[in-house]
């Protein structure tokens, strides 16, 4: 990183974009290289940031104003925290997981996570998915996308889904296969948010 900073110092915008594109496209660490990416004890801040960026991207691309600076807040009563779609109740999923550790590994995968106000987790976090899904409709658009009503009353979101080609769909239940599907959705979404090609969309008036 230090070497890159030395190389780009003082360059004009077109040259800077070209060098950054070259560097990013050569990077072997991509979202595809870790398909089981999950939350663990050391990366909570990073996962929170990823969810904030992806949530904000879905909303702004659907025509809503940016709320990134709201979502990124972790402290205080108005802060946001990582919500597990599955409550920490292994017995509810014993039909699909032979051991609690296997359940915990899947439960922490990013496809099974949302970013929600702290008050939501305190009130609804332990409910079964089928019961709390309706409450997601009052939250951000990434959470709302789990419910079919998000696809019926938000033309901006429907347009974004169609134009982006991202495999959004509602989930009446959230079994292991649903989490795996949602994990792939998040991977594809992250690739759009952090696509190096977005550098080419910089306003030419800035060049």
C-alpha cells in the first residue's frame, strides 16, 4: 500500500484512475475468494462497515437518499448493530445441522446478517424468522427485501433489481439453502459496490 501511495502522489486524475485500476485488477483477494465469509470475534467493525456500504448502495441505487453516515454509527442509543437473521436457537435448526458448531458457523455467515437499530434487536432479535420477517418492512431496504411486499410497493427498488440483475427475492422461510442463496447475493452485491470499474464513472468535469 505504501508503494502504491508513493506511485500515485502528484498524478492527475486520469493517470491516477489508470494506476488504481491496474492495481485493483491485479489483486488476488476478491469477494469470490472467500465464499463462506462470516462474522467472528475479530472482524465485527469490518463486517458492520461492509453491511453499511451494501445497505446504502441498495437504497441509493433505488432512488432513496443516502443514510450511510447513519448506518455506520455503532455507539449510542441511535446506533446500529449487526442482526442475525437466525436467533441463537440451535433447536430450531436441528433438522438441518447435526451439531451446534455447524449451526453457529452458518448463522454467522454474512448472508445471514443485517444492519438494524439496536432497539430492533432488543425487541425482536430472538423471534423465529417467520414472526420477525414482517417487522423488517419498517427497516432498511436490504432488510425489507426478505419480504414480498418490498417488491410490490417500491418501484425504485424493483427497477434496481431488474437493471442490476442481482438475484434478490423474498424468503417466506429462511432455511440453510436460503442463507446460502443470500450469501451469494451479498457476494454479487459487494462486487458491484467495490467494482474497480466504478472509477471510470467519475465525473469527467473533475478530470
